[in-house]
C-alpha cells in the first residue's frame, strides 16, 4: 500500500517539473500558405537574364532564318520588301537612260547593286551575331514589352554606327567582286556625256551599304514579329516561356 501511495505522489511531481520546462508563452504555428510570386518565375522564367536570352535567341533566329534568305541569288532583287532600287538622286538618270534606249544599262545597274548586297550579307552575318551577344540585359524587360520590332530597333540603334564601319569595306569589296563598279562607272559616264544634264557622281558604296543594312534589319524584324504573334514560331521552350508573357498582357 505504501508503494502505491509513493507512486501516486511521484507522478504529480514529475508532471509539475515538466510543466515548468514549458515556455510561459505558447506560440501556435500557423499553417504556411504558399502564395505564387508575382515574377516571371511563375511562367518558367527565372529572371531578367532569361528574358535577355530569349530576346537574343529571337534575334539570332531572325539572322539565321530570315537574313540567310538575303544571301541567296535574287535574295534582294526579287524580295520587294528589301529590293535596292535607284537612289532618289539617280531616278532622273534612270529615266533619261530609258528614254534614250539604254534601259538595259539601267537594269544592269539595279541588278549589280542587289548582287553586291546579297554577296556582302554573307560576309556580314557574323557581325550581326556578335552584336546580338552584346545586348544589355538591363533593357531586356522594356524591349520584351515594347513594340513588335522593339528588339530589332534596339539592336539597330545600338550597333548601327559600328556595323556601318565594318560593313562598308565588305560592300565595297563585293561591288568589285560582282562587277558593279564597272557597270556603275559606265552608267554615270554615259549619263554625264548627255548634253545639258547636271553631272552626277553618287557614292554607290555608301548607298548599297545603307540599303543592305536596312534590308537585314527589316528581315530580322519580320522574324521578331512572327515570334511575338505566332505560337508556331516559338520553336524552343525558352522562346515559349519568354514570349508567352506577352499572351497574358
């Protein structure tokens, strides 16, 4: 009987000791509710670097897919969007030559300019690819949410001066390679010998350089627009995730 009494006495004392070890203020843990973060992560994009990578991929697609079309025979000549025609200051030259039965010479001049552009773009493509790599990621989000050609315009504005400096000698070499310089010298010489006309001496190399670059950016913009608006043009998970943000605007 004494043993039972002692046991009954010990149990309450043990309970009191345990109670003393419990903190006076009891905090009841609330269940955590995981709210989705309002960041690109919810659509598979981890950060601005991913957006930048997506834009670079889109521009590279434009270069490899659309610009490559320009390097083919008639890539410029038979593409009305980028075909190089007589410069404005030589429209009168062209008109006069045709009136004098030398329309074939004018046609040769147009073909020669476009051939030079087609040839030059083959050499210049790596320059554009290098320029894409240098895109500043800080501008990525604003470019993504910009107009349908925002990335192309950004690339053009950021690289136009340097590209011109690098592109010009390529075009000049191409003009000589396809014989455009000889044809144009003939055209100008023929025109300048016509009585009572104002003599002309246009810088064809500069003109073809600018028109070639203009054509390249125009074709890159075509691909950018496709990726922005056509789901089928988003040919990789990165493009699907990045440009998928635009579908939710």
